[in-house]
C-alpha cells in the first residue's frame, strides 16, 4: 500500500510513503473522526491511499489570510 500526500487546496504533490508495513494506525488515521477520514483520505481502486493535507505555501497563505479557509475549493 502506498500513501500519497497532496495539498487539499492546490493539489500539489507533497510526499509519498511506500512501505508494505505501513498501516492506518501508524499513519494516525485512527485519531480522525469518520467525517474527517472521509474528507481527508481517499482510497484508490488499486489499494493506494491519497491523503489531503495542507502544503507549506497554502498554510502560510491561510495564516496570512484566515478568511481564505472559509472558501471552499471550487474544484471539489
Ligand atoms: Zn497548497
């Protein structure tokens, strides 16, 4: 199972974990509520997982302009 991290705002590729050993417990997914999991984690048909996080660029932009976080991504 591979885990790919992309930015939830700009879709930038952030990183990837390719380990046979990795599981949801190690990734910390068990801390998430069911709603958060549905929002953040995408399970691909091939068994891989895509996790939507916030990249450094968007994090800075959001911190500089907190009102931006209220805007939903029109692409989603
Ligand atoms: Zn971003």
